C-alpha cells in the first residue's frame, strides 16, 4: 500500500479504539518496553500526544527511563516557523502551550543539539515489517532523525501491528530501530 492510503486506514483504525482498549494497550506497550535492554541514556527525546488522535502516550515509558537512568535529560520538540523543530530541555518550570497542530510544546527553554540524543520516541500512525514509518506526512521527524547520531535508538509506539510493506518509501525516510505494540516488540 502507499503511504497516503495507509495514513487514512491506520488513523481510522486507531480512532475506532475505545478508551478502555487504549488504556489496556497502553499498559501492554509499557510492559513490552520494560523488556528491552537499552544502553545507558543521557538524553531522551519524546513527543507529546496530539489530543483526540488516540496516540500512544510515551510518558509512562519516559518515567521508567528516568528511574533506570539517573540524571536523564528529557527533551521535546518545539516547531519553528521554518518547517523544522527545536529540541527543548524539559524541567519542572517548563510552561506549555499548544502549537498550530494542537500539540503541547514548551513556550521557551534551553535548546539541545540533535547529536546529543540517545533515544527518540517517534510519533507515528504505523510502520511496516522493515521499520519504515508512516507519520503524518510533514517530514519533521525524518529531517530531525537525519541529523541525529547513527547510533541513536529510534523507537515507535503503536497500538496497531505493522503492515507487511509500504510501497512508496522515499530515500529520505528514516526507518525505526524498534516498534513497540501491545502484542510484541519488533526490532529491525
């Protein structure tokens, strides 16, 4: 299937999930995440779920990561006016506001270089069995991930299982290393 058709299909399937099923799936994703053997992390980049889009919430996984990696620095994206993102360090004083897509982001804060990221939780609608991700089509994360170190761990969280194949993978698309679903952990 091609990405545009898959976006519609996957978003529709995700929106059909009721809150009880999403809560159960969220717990199962957390359990599966805890089975991973990850290196020590200093910088973790995470996304904020879009309200009403039924996205998996990475926050419980971030909290487990903080427990396992004392001193872990949490970084979130902030959209810029040039179709790109800054990466802002989060702390207890962070003030949040919703951007034009309805995504919470820091009003201000210290920007962190992409090369410092050890792990990135990547938002997605789905992926295929080779780790090719289907995002929302704006390319923000592909541009960001292309500037990260080669050894950054790229993890997608998804309530849906991977599709067999995405037919129109672009040369600039950055595949995931891992996708965690309620059913299992896929390592690519």
